[in-house]
């Protein structure tokens, strides 16, 4: 089993945003390898219907974080192209 990373995904994201990233940094943002491995593990376990309640909440956090980052990247890309939504 892949253990949960020590740093919460939302802490990682807020620390990243607080660092005043450039547009290029925003577009290049990705989870660290340990977090990505944990997401992959949780998704696989979910397919097999073997998530604990705690793991389900953790996976839900990753899904919400992914949606937020994806939206931020889209808005950044639109702004860079002069097509702000």
C-alpha cells in the first residue's frame, strides 16, 4: 500500500500559490511524485471498491484539488491569450 504523503494537497497548493508563481509556473504545476502515486493507488482501490471511509475522503480532496488547479490553468491560459472569461 502507498501511504498518504505527509503534506496535505491543499497545503501544497496554497503554499505554491503564496509563492507568487508566474503564468508559466501555474501552467506547469503538477503534484509531486509521491502524491501522484497516492492518487493512482486510491483510484485503483476505488475501482476495486476497497476504499476505507478515510481513503474516500482523501480521494475526494484530490479530486476537488484537481478541479481547482484545472480551472486555474484554463483561466490563466485564457488570460494569456487575451480571452478572459
